[in-house]
C-alpha cells in the first residue's frame, strides 16, 4: 500500500478524525485485530455474526496506529481508554457512517490514484485459475497484482485494491457473487477496462433461479462498459454465447470452431501432469503447454491469453508466462505420500468442476482411481439430482471407488450405485466418520481426488491421507 496520512485516509473514506493525530502515517489496512501492527489501520466491520468494534482495544494493543469505526458508543469508550493509556495516545480514531461503506469508498478513491490496467474475471467455475494465469501473462510485461486467495467479494476486493503498491501497472480482480447486484457493486468500485466470463454453470441456482439468471448476474461485470471496453467469453454454444453476452461493448470469444477469434484444438490431456493444446488466432497456430491439470484449463488459459493480447502482451510472451504458472493451492494440486497420489481440489465445488476433476482423476496414472466427493452447496431445489448426475458421471468414467460424504452427497452415492457394484461405492454422513475408517478405503497405488464445497472443509481428508 502507498503510504497515506490519517487525514488523507479519512478524506478518501468519507469520514472524519474524532481523536488523535491526523499526520500519523498508514501503510496497511486490516480487518482482523490479530493482524494489526505498527503502521496499520484496523477497520471495525460489523457482520451478521460478530461486530469487530469489540476488538478495537485488541487492535490498539497489537500496534494499530489508527482505527476506523462507526459505532458511537464504541468510539466514546475507546477514546476514554486511549486518554488513560500512555502507550496508546498516538492511535487516531476515524469515524464513518458505515465501516464497510467507508472501506469501499477508501478503496475506490485509492484505486483512482493509479494509472493502471484493470481486468475483472468472473464465472461459475475457473475464475481463480484464469486469474492466476492472466497474472502470469501480464507479469511478462507489467508490474502486476491480483486478488489473493478468495478475496473476491465486497470485503475482499477493497482489501486487494488497498494492498496495491506504488508502481503497480496492472491488476487482475476476481469477482464472485451469489446474488444479483453483487458484481455490479464490485465493478462500480473497480471500473475494469476489460472482463472475462469463464462460463455459466449452476452454482448459486437457489438464489438466481436459472442459468439465464446466473448469466444476467455475471453480465453485471459489463455494467459500466462502453464501445471502448472488451468482454472475453468462452462460447459454449449453450447459455453463454456471443449473442447472449453481447452489448454496447466489444466481444471476443474462445471456442472450438471457426466462429471464434481464438480456436482451441488438438488437446492432449496428461491427467494430473498437465495438458497441451493448439491455439489458433488470426490464421496462426501456437502450441500451449500447461503444467496444471484438466482439459478445462485449456479454455481458462486461452481466455487469459486473449486478455493479455488486448493489453499488449503477445501470444508468444503469454505462452512463456504460462510456463511459470502456479495455481492457487487446493486447485487440482497433485500431492503424494506412501505410494498414494492425491489430487487436492478441495477449494470449492460445483457439478461442472466435479466432473472436470473426475476427468483429471481418470486420466492420471495409478492402480485404482478413487473419488472422495462431498456436498455441493447452493444448487437449489434440484440439488439432489445434480449430485446424482455427478455420481453417474463418475461411474461412466470408470472410477474404481466412489466415496460420497455429506447429506446432499447421498445423491452422488445413489447415482454411482446405479452403475457400479456395491463394493465400489460408499457413503458417510460426515468426513469425520470417513477419516476414522480411511485406511479401509485408501491404499498404496491409489490415485485419489478429494473435492467438495468450501464449507465441507474436505482438506482435512487430504491432510489425513498425507500424514
């Protein structure tokens, strides 16, 4: 973060200093009091389950130079305690009407201080991988930043922006959503120059009603676009297409036929070892080699290459950048111990990403192919049927053993059980029950994929296998 005085920070956030020194310098914004230290400002956010105003004193004791608050009573109590404490007299208190709005406005105004290329990446699946790929590509030519981890919501994106360092020339912002209006809010702050929509699946169906509703929510990424802006999509010939996604902006598509600006062909799936393919553009063919798993990553990489080309990075430079790629952890990461290969894909899950992960599993060399699959959340009233389809897909892909974990995952079990012998399917209500019996199911020579929605914490199973 570029350094700001408390006076500057309060002005940008639309707040006012009610105690302390306006000249105190800030170089970091934190929302966790445990991460507060000298040079940081602690923003006390109020959520559904807790109010961070309760941690103001902890943040000050940890070394925070300033706090941003909205609660009048908390402000009064803190100022009284600061006045009595010799060691905390330099803590500056900034009052705003709402701390989340203050954080948002601060990030908006801070971003405006940069002359920077801005790309938004959204989609039902693949947005984090595409973000990582585009970061590698743009880093070939620019000082580039990206969304860290899952900081892709109304809190995470402002924190990503406020972490931008002096001299940053490009930023790749991942944008997630579960309801209408959320991406609109994010792009209102970021005002990206171009955007990528990776796909339109069925995640968050319970909030958005249909895939057409999901498309509408994803297209909010273009709400502030005009004829100078570019939208890049994968034209799947289904819900997401040039026609359905078109607007007053320019559009380019990735596809597998001659109707797209970028054409994918000759895909070679090497399982967990990676994938290679040919990308055609303007009558020229380029060989792309990826060290990351999954044929779907040929699409993600091509979306990133197209965005890089728009921003002045040649396809040759982009391919070189992809050679340095390391995806965010828990995204089809190949790990191993005691003769067991583990494909850790525990970051999150949807039906499409489940099927993609199963395809990676079956393309990876090993004695047995084992799929340990947990609940997928927010799929709406047809959730059980979507789970069942995943189970059938695993059976048709000839997975040797399907282990379903969770209430909704009973559908995975039933789908697989329709096509596989009883000894090749199992169901556990909880991951703890499975972990207790894990040695009965996982053995040397197995290749195991572990996947489920974030709330399932399926990484605990990976940790147990790798003990």
